[in-house]
C-alpha cells in the first residue's frame, strides 16, 4: 500500500506532530516506517494465542503474603534518630543541624 503525502500529513496531525520545514524532508522515512507494517502483516499469527496482559508466571521464591519484613533492620548502624528518620554524619563539611 503506497502512502500519499496527504495520508502522512493526516497521521502527523492526529499524532500532533508538526511536519513543517526540516521535518517535511522526513516524509520518505515515514513512508518506509509505516510501510514496514505491511511486512509485519505477512507474519502468520493464527497459531499464536492472544495475550490479555500480564503473565502466568508465579513467584517461586516466596509466598506473596503479609508477614515478616526487613523494615527497621540496620538501624543500629546510625548514630541518631529524629522521629522516624535516621541521621547520618555529614558527607561534606560540618553539619548545621
């Protein structure tokens, strides 16, 4: 299927892409890109089951259930706390806090 310039201009309008000035020189490239979908249409996909999204894989490392977590571990490595925040020594220079 050969695309006319008017077809490509309409597609660019729908995509809200301006084809003025330098961009107009890209019309041949756009024809090639859109024409590539004709090649893809030749693929035999009748035996491929459609996907409705997601995956059927299952997390085999642990159950996805509420329970023990890592929250709070490692707090002993910090010098002080302020509310729920952990304070660290300044990296550059002196602390103004």
